């Protein structure tokens, strides 16, 4: 594969806070139509290495689409009921 095009860039983070001493990780998410890709980094306690986890969640956008369809259905049901009462 000679084509070296960058498709997406992930930027997960590990944040260290001093007061109180806390280490947190920030997830990097790339949203696609058919799947969301999550990358998480964390540091296990008392270790010198970093864990990197990659999660691929298929069809997450369909959950949002179903919420929009339910809202449209609810609004249309209310409008239809109001028109019937008149």
C-alpha cells in the first residue's frame, strides 16, 4: 500500500493532577456512520508501562437515529390528537 494518507487522528490523554494526586484518562473517539472507534490509555498502579485499549462499537449512530424517530413520532401523535379534538 503506497498511499500514505492519514484518515483520522486519535488523541487520547493521560492527565495527572497533584492535589489530590489523581491520574485520569481521556478517551479519544472517532465517529463513523457504521461504527464508533474509542481509544483509551491508562497506567496500571505501580507500573512503568501504559495500557492502550481499542473499542469498536458498531451501529451506535442507529441509536441516535431511533431517538430522533421517537421524538418525531411523539410530536406527530400530539399534533394528530390536537387536530382530532378540533
